[in-house]
């Protein structure tokens, strides 16, 4: 029960990494707001968590919409009375060199991956201040640490990394901690952008020092640590969970 008594919002929480985080947080005692546009999947996850004895609620959330962030925070505060944790998890991935990246692709990626994290962060700070502090965990990527052929994605995740540090410095004195997580290739639907079949995924896994892809729970446990009081002296930090990819 590492999050007993705490309340969290997880954006992009209906499936993939976000769903793994929601299940784990609820299992560790948190009340979880599942923010997503995928209402059917989000409500199914809410029901699953409740049936297993946890506390969860689905809130419709387009992370690029300032008003929907305000509504989501209000809904969670009304239901649970406080807010301690935000996981800015929602994101998209689009592949392409600088010349291959369209303006539309750039704007879409930056809007969801960058603006979404900014809006979420700004929306929760007053509620966390009211609760006496909190923990914001931003899901960046190893693509936010190194270059590559995902021009918009790399750039957006680099922005998340520096937004994390700026927010951490600004709000540390108010006991609001802000850290980023940098996953390597993880076995979620997002990888379908790259790998058309299992053989391609297996080849990518074999090229990792730990010869496998990450699983959502591998990342979720790192997020859990940063969200918990165990990380009470960590802010502005980067947690890389990538099977050794960036160690080379």
C-alpha cells in the first residue's frame, strides 16, 4: 500500500502504459482518475479496478484542451477531496526525418506531447498546493535524451524533459516534486508505428543489451516509485528504464 490515502490522475490512462499505471496505483492504495478520450476502454478499466476492490473513476480528457483539464481536476477533487499525484502519460508517436515531417504532424505531436503536459501540470498545481504538496511524473522517452529519425517525437519528448526540470525548480519549496521517466522500446500499441509483425519486434528486442522489449509494468513500477513518498528527496530527476539502450 505504497500510495495509501493518495489520489492520482493519469492521462492516457485507458490502455497501454497508462492502464498498467492505473492498475498498479489502485493496487497500492491510491484512488485513481483515469483520464482519456477512449471512454469505452476507460470505463471498462474503472469497472475492473472497482471489482478488484480498488477506487477509480473515468474522466473524459483531451489533454490539449485547457477546459477539459480543469473539469477533470474538479471531478477528481469533488469525488475524492484531494489530489496528490499527476502522471502526464498521454502521448503519440510519429516517425519521420526533418524533411519527411509535415507541419501538421509536427503541430499534432507537439500539441499532445508538449502542450498536454504543460496544461496538465498547470491545472493540478493549485489542487496539490491545497493538499500540501504532490508528485508530478512526466512520461518522456529515451527519445527525449538522444537524437533519431522521429523528429517531432524526439523534439516533444525533449521539451517534456526540460519542462519537468523548470517546474521542479519553481515548485520544490511548495513540496511539489516533478520528475520525468524515460522508457525505451516498450511492448505497447505505440510500437505498431515501427513494427509490422512479431518478427520485427523480436529483432529490435535482440538488439537491446537486455535482449527483450520493456513491458508496461516495468515502466509502471518506476512511475510508482516517483509518485510515492519513497522518492521524497527527488525532483527534477530523470529515471531511464530502457534495458540498457542508452548505456551504449
